[in-house]
C-alpha cells in the first residue's frame, strides 16, 4: 500500500482570504515610493541648477534688538604733537636728543642766523631816527603854538591901545578940543586892530593844527617802524626753539651744527598727558559718524575706558574714513604712541526689529532680494532692508521670522530664480 499525505491534511474552518488583500501593502509601498520620486523629480525639474551646501552660508531670520555699532582696532597717537620749524636759514645747534623729557619754555635748539640779526640792527637804527624826527616834530609844534600865541597876544594889546585912543579922542571931540578928522582916524585904527587880532587868532589855530599834523605823521611813522622792529625781534627770538609744553622730544629731523633752510622741520615735541585713538571706519558708516558720539576703548588688559569721537576726516581714502577718539574721563596709564587699542562706537539701538545676519548678499543685490531656503530649494524673493550694523541687518519686508536665507555664496546662483541645494 502506497502512503500519501492524507494523514497530514486538516480541514480549515476559516473562510478564504480575498485576493486584493494580498496586494494591499505592496501597492501602498509602491505609491509612497512613487510620491517621493515625484517630489524629488519636481524639485529637480523646478530648479534650474544645483549647488553644494558646503559652499553656502545660511542664516535664520529672527526678532530682537539691533545694535548699530562700529568695532575697529585703533592706534594710539598723541593729541598734541607739534613739529617745530626753523623760522630762518642758519646753523642749528641742538640742546636735546630724541626721547628727552622737557619742561615748558626749555631751550630745545638754537639757530644762528646772521642775516636776521643784521636786519634787526638795521630796523632798530631806522626806528631810532624816526623817533628823533617825531620828537623834533613835537618840539616844532610847541614852538609854532608859542609863536602864534605871542602874535595873538601882541594883536590883543594893539587892539586895547587903539580902543583907549579912540576913547580919548571921543572925549576931546565932545569937548571941542579934537577935530573930527582925528576922531575918525582913531576909529579906523581900532577897527584895524580888531581885524589884526581876529586874523592872529585864526592863524594861531591853523598853525597849531599844521604842527600837530606834522608831529602826528612823524609819530605814526615811528610807531610803524616800531612794529617792524618788534616783528623782526620776534623772529630773532624764534631762532631759539623752546618747548611749548611739558612733554617729550619726538623725532629729531635736523643734524647737529648743520645748515638748515627756512621753514625746515627741526624736531617734534609730544604731549604725554593727552592721547587719542585713531581708527579707520568703512565708507558706508562715515555718514553716521558725528563728533561727540560715545565710544568705548579697550586696552590690552581688557579694561574698558569711556571715550567719544573727537574728529572725523572729511575725505575718503581707499574706501575708509579716519576718525579720532578721545578719552572722556581718564586714559589708561602707561600709554605709548602707536600702541594698539580696540574701539567700539555705538551709533544706534533698534528695539524688537526683524533682523538677520549680515553677509555679502547685501552688497551683491543692494538689499533688494534674497534667496529663501525651503528644504533643498532656494528661491529668490524681493525684500526691503533697513539699517545695518557690522554683524546684522534690519529686514523691513519680504521675510518672516524663522525663515532661512542664503547670506553668503548667493553670487554662484547668477540670475536664476530657483536653485537646488545638495
């Protein structure tokens, strides 16, 4: 007898499974795969080009306070460091060397100028002559006034005598002892004396005026020459170069016992009590700088010192503007020229604004658009930017908090509206 599998068979009490249920999960898996492939394909087809994310820098848009400040490394310079010049050509004799500490009024150098000293002697001699002439003119004026006074007094006496003669002749004529002719002559003599007195007084006034004018002209000439002498004397005194304040001798530009030309630099003096910090600011921030703006200066030890803007250069050199900061309270001890210090100038603070990290996209598009990243796609979107600081820029419109944009590397996209990011 041949054995079979009838002994192993069992009767099933469950109904048979439908055919469609066997194909349900494979169909669902296939649909998900097709949807994913379609999404990826649509993204690839919608983007004109693809770029590596390692070459890009992204930043997230958010809200917060935007502090507009300028941070720069500055160089310590002396606020007062004049250079002394030779006022005339001559031989220079140095009394100090570079680095010497000097006091105000101390002799630093002497220039021997025979030409200038000879000019001073000539001008002084001319002044002496003019002063003598002025004195002589004043004496002549006194003599002229005395002579005029003498003539006036004589005319007054003659007039008085003529008046007495007329009175005597009048009494004689009234008594019949004097003829009328003599009376008339006495009257004429009185009138003549009065006219002479009047002219004498007028001449005395004119002569006094003329003498005073001559004396005044001589005196003015002498005063003019005195001013010339004072100026030459000042130049001679300036041949001795003196320290304008307490400080230290800087660079010495002249050689001992050598000939220097007029207006040649001799040496510099540095005021060690007043220092300033010179910084260079990008041209884009130049219009925001103003004298008196608060600043913070940090020395090498990390200690901050308050300061303020003292001066801003009116010109732009190599895309930068030079500004000078002064210490508003006290300056760090032991400062030296050309020492490095960190400076921070606070321009403005905007409260609760929409902002994003600053990047090259601001300069590339002028702040008119940005590439917004969604998944693996970057889409160009028009935006409007506001004020900016060194690290952040204000977003006025076009973006929402939480969105990510390409802040660096967008120059690779060209003019494409949409690109893919790997």
